[in-house]
């Protein structure tokens, strides 16, 4: 009781004043109360009732103001104090009179310190504790609020008595910090790889340095945009940033500027003055600025479908799309302003278009492959089409999930016990469970919330407990390489020895996430709707039995809808009528006697404690004693008469509904399951088929799926509409670039071949399709056409200058080999750290990075080999227009 009092009146008031905190919900301990526990026989002896006690305390526990008087020029307030100060004051309160003598509370009841009928408890490492959960104000930054609360706790501890302290058991800021560290490491490593490629392939250190400067400058502008729109730096907002994509436009412009400056110096025979350099650079920029700007614009457009996502998926992926858009816009502005000017100013000496050894080898090999491909269009084009068809077939067979599960490090252990398990019994069982968990060498500690806290934001019966198993850092494990799934299996094996418990294993934030978006804590849920609870229960049990046999199913549970014990007071209305009683009088007496009723409050400084009237604990927990509760008969001229409760009612133990759940106005029962070792999409597909074949529902009953699969379906439906619209918009932009739908379709053909590489990369790594992978495919659609735009624009320019088709194709492809290779390499290498990362949050980035890397590799092959063959085949089928022009 003392710990709970400190929590309620010392700790919580200080934490609630922390900026960004909206509530501190407490569970555990005992709320202090002043109990007035009457003896029924004494009440009857003095002709009193439970209601008399309540009214007596209420009438004698108030301060009253009586205005003021003026006296000798002073205004004097008049008050009549009457607050009860302590238990002795309560004992002295007069309840009534008997034979002309006042009857005080002390003569009919015991008065002492007690505790509320609590609905929840908390334990830590096998001991009861008082637990407070700090709730953040919506829209606040979780990391900043967590840091402020942690700092405040240090101040709070200085205000507590000796031997009492508060400490943080779970801080989600730890996970945030670890995921941010993963993102930072990936971005730094990606930037270093991109810069290394620039220095290796550009052949000019100063030009490579100026191109690399686009990365920090664009990030500064990106962070400014994020701050303006209130987007925090986190795993999702920074998870799709690729410095390779950011410098793509600058690479194309810098490469062309170096080539033109080198040619101009060669013609003049020496370095160029600044005015001529500016002129050459401006002309070189104009040559490629149109395809570069349109290419980046197309990449921007493909992120529009992500902005069209709504609900949970929209909340998750909107920051990612906006951050990428800010970064690309910043890089685009820098590429057409800062980069050309810096190149003209910095490259004042002799500029030689030196090719690195890598580029020389690549150019020789590419020349041979290109010549052979142009001679065999009948082999190249069907092979490309076969790859696309094969990838579509492969993609249709791949698994699906909403988003990859992020390894939080800790484990949430949901313990389920028989409905009706008392709180004290649940606490004892939980202590044994936590003691068993502490025996595992990887476990740093455990804590649990049992039942419902003070604020019922997460209502649970005492038979349900939310346990949190906090793990040590991996380097402190006996085997740091042990997979998380193996550890969960060991935990499951350790707790399975304890009788009376069922378990669900998940992760702390994942559990809340699932519960908030779908109303269930597990990965998937089968919801059965109908009218009759018994039929719903039978249907739920049948579905659970089928679901448990599906490979990958774990922690399969049917929602308990019955089995809760009730002590029902069944009133005999005939007896009531005979005695002149009404039902309300009986109900009120039972409510006060057993449940207790607040009669007022006692103050200790600013602390307030309820004064509660109810039977002594020994009587209120004994059904036989409850039958003797005196029910006062209607007042008559003589002494008050009583009848025992047993004379007008029967007390019977019954089993009733444990809970009645509704959704959209209909009763429903939920069967939940976690999915391990396979993707959610294929699991649900197989489970649906088995349920249809093995479970027959009554007429008027139906099932739906919930959990993460529900969000996957929602996002998929929206993307099926928005993505085709974005692709049509890309095609329209390509047509405006080339002034030809035919050429636009040629470049647009890069999208399906890029997707081929993305699908194949996912399949090779065993990664299922997800919304994260879908974002990768969306980004890939824009990247795939960028190099095609650059190459085809140059080929068309050469043909416009009078070059014949075959020569223009070969010359254009070889000249554009370096920018195409560079943009492909920097874009793919920028994602390599994300694809290979193993830190916290890497699971979310891995599908996106894998798709982009695989897709860029395949789209580069298209641009360098298939696109020239397609272009030759397309142009050769057109009537000759003279001079070889298109």
C-alpha cells in the first residue's frame, strides 16, 4: 500500500508534468482506503442499515463556507470546518440514536486502513511491484519524450524515502536508438561506396569530389524539408534513401561536361579560359539536362502511389516517400545549378578524359557483346520476353507478408489461464513463471502486467497477463550467434513445464501494433460472426483445430467466450412482494455489503483516500455468511424489521460468458495464431482452403481474416489502382520527352525487365513479397527508365545529326556506357549496406534494397543490350526516310 501511495502522490504527479506526457497509468500494489466494516448483528441491534452508515459519513465530512462579515474595517471569512481528519474521527461519527442514546460508528463497525478491490497487479523477477506506464501525447517525438522522462526520473528518485527507488523497466527509446544506428551505418557505408565508384570511374578526382558534394548538400536541404513538414529521422523516413540515386543526375551531367571539356581542349591544344569553360559546360549541360531532369522527375512520380496509401500503411510509408522526394528534388536543383558552375570553376587546368582500367575492359567487352546482340535480335528479344514471363510466374508463387517482422530484441510473453482465475492465484502463477524464465542465461529480467490497470486502456481479466522478457545484449549471450527463433523455442520449452498456462509469443511493440491495427495481438486472426454464443464457440473451436494443423501455425488460440464463474443472487420476486420490498433495496444492500461504496474522503495534506463501507473480508467472501446479510424492511411505526438475504434470494454459483465481443455491431469470436517459418500470405491461403473444406458454418455465420494480413490486403488493393496510374503517367512523360510513343514504349520496356531482376533477387534470398518490397519495385520503375532515357536521347541526337542507324546505335551505346554503368553502380551500391545489414531494423530495409539491387542489375542489361536491339528492330521496320534519320 505504501509503494502504491508513493506512486500515486509523489511519482506520477511529477511525471505527468513532463512535456509530451499525457498520462501515467498505474498497475500493481494496493490503493489505500479507509474501510468502515459493519457487523450485521450490531446494525440490526441498533435498527440501522448500510445506507445509514453511508449517509452518516457523508453528512459529517464537509467544510462549509458562510460568506464573510465586516468587522473593524476587516473582511472576515466565515467557515464551518467539518472534515474528518483520521480514523478516530470516523469512529466518533454519530450514525443514529437508540433509546435516546447516540450510536457512533465505532459501536457498529470496525474502522481501519484497507485496500481497494484491485483489478490488476504487476510483478518483476518473481516479486510484486508497482508499475507505471508513461503515455506520450499524440504527435510528440517518442525519443525526445523518453529522454525527458528518464531525466525526470532521476529527480523523482531524490524525493523518495530511503530504500525506495524507481527505475525504467522498458524504454522503447533503446530500440529507436538501435534502429537509428543501423540506418546511420547503412547511409555512411552507402555514401562511401558511392564516392569510391565516382573516383574509380570518372577518371577525374576533382570532378568526382564535386559530384560527391551533392550528397551532403542535398541531405542538408532534405533535413530542412523534413523539419518543415514535421517528419522525424527514423527507420522508415530514412530507410529508402540511396545516395546513388541522389547523385545519378549529377553523374550524367559531370560525365558529359568532362567529355566535352576534354574534346574542346584537344581542339584548342591547351587549357580553356573561364569564359570558354563556362560556355562549353553550359552547352554540355543542355545536351543532357532534358533527359536527366525528366529521368529524375519520373523517379519522383513513381513515389506518388506510396503517398496514396492510407491507414496504417500510409502512416508508415508516407514519411519514407516524402523524404526521398525531398532528397531527389534537392539533388536535381544542385545538379543543374551548383554542379555545372563548380565544374567550370574547378577544372581550370588540363582536362583529359582518361578512362580507368575498369572502364577500358568494360568497353571492350561490351563492344563485342553489343555487336553480337545486334546481329541476333531473334535470340535476344525472345530471351528477354521469356525472362519477364518467367519472373511473373515466379512472383505469383512467392509468399506474401505485410511488412517484415523487426527483431526488437525482447520477447512479449502473453500468458493465458483458465477464465475465472483469481488475481492472487494469477500473481502466484506468474511469480513461478518469471522464476523459470530467469534461469535462461540470455534473459536479463522479466516483468508482467496482470489484469487491468487503473486506466482501462488495455482491459484484461486477471486470468490474462502481459509478460515482457528483457534480453541481455547479444555479446553477453553464451552463443551470440543463436537465432532469435531458437531462443523463443527454448523459452517455450522452459515455460511449458508449468501447469495451468497457455502462451502466445510475440514482441512488445509488435504486440501493441497488431492490437491497435486489427484488435488482436497475434500475426493473423480468423473472425467468425454470428448471433448465438454457443454456436460461435463451437465454430471457433473447429477453426482452431483446423488452423493448428497448418504448417507454420503457432500459439493457436480460440477466444474464450464462456467459463467465467458467477455467484448469482437470484431474487424471489414473490417473497419481495409479500414483504413489501422492492428489488432495488435488495440490490443496493448487496452492492454496498459485498462490493463496497464510497462514503467520502479523508485528506492527508493534498493526498485523498476514499472512505468505503462494506462487510468485513471474512463475511463478504463467504456465501453462507452473505445469506445472512440483513435486508431492512420498509419503515413502520415500531422498530425497524429485517429479513436475511437468504429469505428473499438464492445464492448460486453459475458459469457464464467470459466475454462478449462485437465488431461492426455483430457478435464475433476470434481465433488467433502466430506464423513462424513461413510467410503470412501463403499461410493464410492454405488455411483458408483447409477451413472451407473442414469447417461448416451455420446459415447466417461467416468468417473474415484480421491481423497483419488484413493490412496487406488493404495496401494491395490500393496499390493495384494507383501503381498502374503512375505507370501510365511515366509513359506519358516519356512520350513528351521523345515526341514519340514508339520510343517511349521502347524505354518503358525497361520496367518489366527491371522487375524481373527484383523478383529473382527476392527469390534467391528467400524473402517474401511485402509492402517494403513493393516500395522497392515502385522506386525501381523510375530508376529503370532513367538510363534508357539518357541513352536513347543521345542515339536520337546522333541520328538527327545525320549518322546512320547502325553507327548511331553503336556509337551512342559505347559513349553512354560510362554514365549508364556509373548510375547503375552508384544506385545499386548505395543499397548494398541495407541489403547486407544485420542490425536492428535491417529486416525492414532488406526487401527494398534487395529489389532495387537486383532490378538495377537487370535493367542495366536491358539498357545496354536489349534496348539497342529493340531500337534497331523497331527502326528497321519503319519505311526509310532518307539520310538515316528517324
